[in-house]
């Protein structure tokens, strides 16, 4: 029975924090594969300034190229409905009935997962695993249900990368080189 990681996000753009989280989870949770799911219409974020699904998908493909532990799913991008994590997890539960699912989140999501829609469905159908961050201690109703793994702290977000591009600062080494080239070629975030 394979262990599958499920890693969702906006990935606008994907950066080394995402890749190091996925790599750390893969190793410490013994995952055979991680399905990376770029978000469709999101309940938590305004979609106004988010790059197209196509651009985010293409950047992710470039970011993970050559690492066959990672694959990308367009399960959320392919739907016009708002993407709720509980629905995505339910769908994956049906698609992979034999596999253990590990839903991966960054430390900053530990405290707010409780506020997402139908968290009990997420916790009932997958192991929720979070990258440990000393400043984000699990608390609340699902406190003891969150599995923690370590990753070197990477103080970086996609928002910062977008701001850096806008301010003409270099993003070299913060995103894979092919992603950096894609951003430049497609004039994203300027
Ligand atoms: P934004 O700045 O646009 O909100 P982001 O960098 O937080 O983007 P998302 O695509 O929203 O990236 O994040 C997807 C997942 O990756 C989330 O679970 C988030 O917590 C996690 N994540 C993002 N950046 C990091 C980081 N530097 N370290 C650990 N986890 C991260």
C-alpha cells in the first residue's frame, strides 16, 4: 500500500519553500509519491490578482521536472466550482481507496485549518501533516491529530517573490532557474 502525499497551494509562483517542504515530507513520512494540486477558485483568497491556472501549472511542471516522486494534478483547476480542501480530499479518497493519504501543510496553516470548511472530513480521510515551525504550535480541536515533520525553516512566500519581481530585485536561487526564466519570459508580476 503506497503512501501518497497531497500538497495543495496557489503556487504563484512555486518556490524553494514548497519544494523543501515536499522533499522533507517525502523522506520523513515515507511517502511514495506526492500529488501537487494547484488551487482552483479559492475560498480564502481573492482570485483577482492570481496568475492563470495555466501559468501556475506550467511553473509547477518546470519546478518539479526530473523528480519523479512528484506529480501534478489538475483536479482543482479543471473545475469551475470553488475548491474546498475537504472536497478534493474526498475525491482523492475515492480515486485511491487503497492508499494512505497524507495532506501536507506549512506551519502557518496549523492554526487555521480548524477554520476551513468541514475540517473533520479532511482529518477523517487523510493524515494531516504539517511542517513544524516553533512559532506555530498545534492548538484547538485537532491539536493531537496533526502529524508534525521537520524542515529547515525557509522564510519565504510567493507574495515576497512577486513583490521582489515587481521591485526589480533578483529572485535567483529562491525559485528554480526554469521558473525564474518562465516568470521573466512571460512578464509575470511586473
Ligand atoms: P502566498 O504568499 O501567495 O500566500 P505561499 O508562499 O504561502 O503563497 P501557497 O501556495 O499559498 O504559498 O502555499 C502552499 C502551501 O505551502 C501552504 O500549506 C503553505 O503553508 C506552504 N508554504 C509556503 N511557503 C512555505 C515556507 N516558506 N515554508 C513552509 N511552508 C510553506
